[in-house]
C-alpha cells in the first residue's frame, strides 16, 4: 500500500490484500498523514482488491469517520462489481465514506461542494 500527497489530496492505493495488522497500521498511518499534511480530501483506491471482508469494510468505515473528525472527507474508489455484490450480500458498507467508480471520478467528486449534514 502507498499513501501519497497530490495537491490538497491524500491518495492511498491498496495494491494487494492486507492482513488485519496491516489494515490497522494503514488506519494509523492515514490518521497521522491527514494531520501532517492538513488534508481536506482522502481517496482510497481499492481497485486491486478481489475481496473486502468485514474487517476491511470496518476499517474503511472507521477511516472515513476519523477523516471527518480531522476535518477531511474520504472517498473510496475502484470497488470491483463482484466485490460490491459480495459486500451487499454480507451487509457490509463503507460507512461515512463516499464512493466513486475510479480515481478520476474520485478526484472530480472531491472538488464538489458538499451539503452539510443535518
């Protein structure tokens, strides 16, 4: 996995399936980088993942909540069709994270004004 800064975005790419300890480390690293770079938008690209299990879905959801608490918005991009279907069948969600089809759509989405939660 890699986390890079591009302008005011943090882009995290998950290149391979991660075990639970790697996912927890990713969550801590992302939290640290949001503050370090004063990030407003975070994009996590999961296009390389064949499977998103309940722990991974919970980590994505927690990352979205952490980002929001730190003043950033998080978008998950690249969820494969079969992964999306399996997630729905298992009742898994990305929680407070926005989703987009791919990195390009995620970058476009992150620049749009967002309605304030009520």
